[in-house]
């Protein structure tokens, strides 16, 4: 059943963007969802349909936002062995392997994490987002592994979305890059926008796009005459933009091992240990793993922190690097 939200702009709310105004009044509805509803022409400002989320509102303006009945999904179940790290009545935390995408999209509507969740328990997922993304609050890339939280109901989805939009979610990644970062630890603070040369890629911009902040530190450097210089890096995200870590590492001049999309051309590595070369050659994913995920539980208000070990294909490369260095 469709729900109506009716609001009147007060004196201290003059000149606010309409999406910010609604979000302040109705905190449990995330700005992302408000924007989506406005773009779908579900907003009336003084009885006139508005489809611009950045439209300014003024004292006395009357706002009506219609929240439609969520659509039922008709996606096909996919029999896939989900690694469930935690589950309760509100949410799931899964450890996603590399090689599988989060939700259906062009070219793949059946073999995704969402289809696997529908197979696992069809009627347990939130449905306030896109009907192709039930339960999905955030994403990690197809060839990235690690921790993801899934919402089982709409209240949980809204609460977690709000935590993501306020950048209070704890997300820590481990990655292996070519070369060394200078300085060895720090903060990368840029704008990220879609690439003008390739619409499937993102790039750093001076002024366009969305602000992206990555805190990084070097954990270990591998450097001797039998291996190329490589660095194990830990990144803590303040924002969660598309391909953020991959774009920021490329911006620093240090591509992530195995990242085929953002790779630069490298010269043939001389005198490399053959066992290590085999492991690197066999790697069919980027060396990027969502290791830590932390948030406040929407019902209990308890802090939840989850950690995930590196998968074997990444761990074995580190073991080989350490042994080669001896």
C-alpha cells in the first residue's frame, strides 16, 4: 500500500535542498532512497511534481512524497554455497568469494549473490530498493572478496543505508600493489567521476564527481633480487565510491595485483622466482579483500565488528613472497 509523507518547510529550513530537507525530517529514510523516489516523480512541491533532488525549498512550501508499495521480486534462485559469517532476524553478514557479482544486471540475471540469497531463503530480504537488488545495502566488485552485510527487512535496510550515508560504517581492505607507496601511510582525498574514455571505469577528477577519502598504511614491503617490489597495504574507507581503492591506487601510480581493468603495462619481470610467477600468473582476480566490516546493529544498537581471513589464492602469494625473501 502506498504511503504519503506530508511536510511543511519551517523558517530555519529555508533554502535547503529538498532531498536534504526530507532526510532531516524523516531520518530513517536515506537520502539515496529519497533521491530515487524524486527521480521517479514521486515528489510534489506545492502540488507540482518535481524530479530534481537539488531543488531548493522555502519557508511555507508544502511537500508531498509518495512511497510506493515495494515490488515483489521474480528473480530466479541460484544454488550457490553462501559463506554466512553471521545471521539474525534482521540481517546477514556473508563472506563473498571473488568471481561472483552482487546483483543481477546486463548480461547476468541468474548467477549472482542476490539469486543465491533467494535460493537460501526467498522471503527474507528487504525490498525497498531496486527489485533487482533485494537485501543489497552496499556492494563489492565481482573480483573482490570479503565481507558484505545484507538486510532482511526494510527497517534494517534504511538504518544501515543511513549509516553508510553518514560514513560511520567501518570498512577495512587488504591489498597487494606493485611498487611502494610514498608516503608509506596517509590519506587520499579526491573527487572520483566516471571516465570520459571508458564508461565502465572511474577516474580521479579535480572538481567533478563525488568526494572520495581513503586512509592507507603500508603493512609489509617485499623487495629482493628474485621478486619485483610489491607492498601489502591496508585501506580504511571513509567513503564508498565505485572502484574507490582501485582508482586511488592507480592515481598514486601503484596498481593492484591482478586488476585487469586498471592495470598499466609492466615490463617482463626478470629473475622472478618460478613458483611465485606461477601463482601470480594463475591469479584471475584482483588482490583486494574486504577484511573488516563494522556497524551498529539496527535493533540492538550494539557495535558489530566482523573480520575475514584472506582467501587461499591470496594468502599463498604472500607465503611465497615471504619464503622467496629468505
